C-alpha cells in the first residue's frame, strides 16, 4: 500500500500537487512560448548573417589560394598554441597532485586537470571543425 500524508493517500497527494502545479504552468506557457519564439527569430537572423559571412569568406579564399594557405596556417598556429596552453595547465595540476599525495585537495587537482584537458580538447575541436567546414566550402565554391 502507498504511504499516507495526513488524511490523503500518496496517489491523492500527487494528484493534488499535479493539479496545483498545472495551473501556473498553463497560465505562463503562452508567455514562455512567445519569449522562445523571439529568441529563435533573433538566433535565426544571427545564424543567417554568420552563414552569409562564412560563404563570402569562402568565396574570397577560393579565388585567392595564398590567402587560403595563410588562413589554414593561422588555424594550425591557434591549434598548437591552445593545445600547448591547456596541456601545460593540466600537466601542472596533475604534477602538483602527484607530488603532494597527502594533500587533501589532490583529488580535486586531478579532477580540475581532467576538466582543463576536456575544455582544451573541445576548443580544439571547435576551431578545427570550422577550418574543415571552410575547406569544404572553398572546394565547393571552386567548382562553381
């Protein structure tokens, strides 16, 4: 059998709570939907502007191969710098955690070190992903 809450059974309690919560949710839903729609429209406009800028840049790089090589070299330097920076930070955290095993914050240092590595890897993936998209767009622009 279910638990009793005062004189109301467990099922009755959750039924009453559901009814009480459904009223403010149903009243507030139209306002929330309007706010989401406004945000989506702004986001859509911003994305369209970014895409247009990206395609323009790809078209320019397709016509100017030396500029494409400079762009790719810039991306490689960024990736090397970010990889080295996050590697040094996480390595320092791991080293301190290893050197001071009795230190109460050692597990926290290892966790933060792992988090730093993860963040660095995500940044590298984002930058390299944009470069791959650019190269693909340049190739398709070159074919036309």
